[in-house]
């Protein structure tokens, strides 16, 4: 559930110089809300996650106090009611902090994907296949827009993840050892065979 947040101060842009920050309110103070406000504590106590993955500052000059900060916050949680609660907490925190320091603020939801539940039997077959091969395993929740999320609308679906070195993925430095890739392929083949042979 991505949110787009904007913080802006009423005064015109000004040079930083030798100033007291409280006298030149900085719109950049809003992005830390996305990292530190109570939604983070609420997320980490549950299955939720969030990230501040994108930010723009205006006028984006190294010696000018930002007059506007625009950034994104994306929430992920397997329960839709929990997502709504996290969004409400974010809005509450932004409004409270911004009003206390005289910043204008705007929070808008830019899009939403409802949580997806995969087919229980397919998930069980994947777990069974991993166990047959003696691989360690654990259930995982992914909020990414994988093709399987759309396939799940028309056919029973599950997903198989393999490890990446140091947990680094979606990055140019991502690497999985060949034996890990082979293990994933073994689990996929065995799960398909289990499913094909049932009944």
C-alpha cells in the first residue's frame, strides 16, 4: 500500500548559511517520520514491513534549506485491516509532527494491492518437496507484484524462493550459488510431480 507524502514550509526557499535550524524550518524533517514514527514499532511487532524507497527535495541545492520534501512510504502486510491501521498511524504521526513544527503536509495513497493468499495445497506440496530432499525451509510472505500473484486469480498457485548471498536481491550484486538454484529446481519438479500424481 504505497503512500506519497509531501512536506513543505510556508516561507520561500532560503540559503542555509549560518542559521539556527529552528529559525529556518526544514521540510527535510518530514522523511524521518517515515522511518521512525510509531508505524515502525507497530510493523516490527507484526508481519508488516515498510520502506521509504524514494525521495525528492526541492530546490535540491546543497546549500539551501529544503522547502519541500516529497517521499514514498510503502507498507506490506498479509492482512488488509492491518494495512489500513498502519496507514492511519502514518497519517496521524505526519499530521502531529508537521503541525508541531509549522510544516504543511499532504499524504495521499497512490495505489493499493490487496494481500494475496496462495493455494494451501500447493504451498503444502512445496514444503513436502523440500522435506523430501532434506532442505531447510520456512514459510515466507512476499508483497511484491510477482507474476504468480496474477496467476493465482485463475489457477492454484504457490511460490518457491531460494537464498541469495547476504540476503541481497533485486540488486546488481545479487548472487545465488548454483547449488541453491539446483535445490530450487528440485523442489519445483518434486512439487509438480506430487501435484500431478495425487488422486
